[in-house]
C-alpha cells in the first residue's frame, strides 16, 4: 500500500462507534487496527485517515480535549473520475 503525503489522525471519544461510522456508513476500508491504544488506519478511494481513542493522559495535547472535537476543521474527499 502506498501512503499519502498527509494522513490526518483524529481522536475520537467512542472508538467502536466511530469505527462503525467510518466503515459501515461512509464505506471506508479498515487497513490496520491496533488494540492498545485503540487505533485504526482507514482508506477510501485513495483517501486515508487514522482514528484513535482519546486518552486524556496524553501530555502533548495543545489544549484540553473536549467534545465536540474537530471544531473549525473541514476535510473534503474527492473522487477522481477516469
């Protein structure tokens, strides 16, 4: 598998629910999963992203992680027609 130059990693508050959303609702393919910490590498038609269960013990956060995550952030997945 080739990796994109930029792969967003998103922290989620409910890993199981988020993984279901990305794989069953949006149609992402689960490429790789790790159990500790809960983590998944996903792909969809050339787009790639990672999700990981939020861990409030992470010392490197630049702000307090609180719901809703991702405020002010927008991702656009573009499918190229051949």
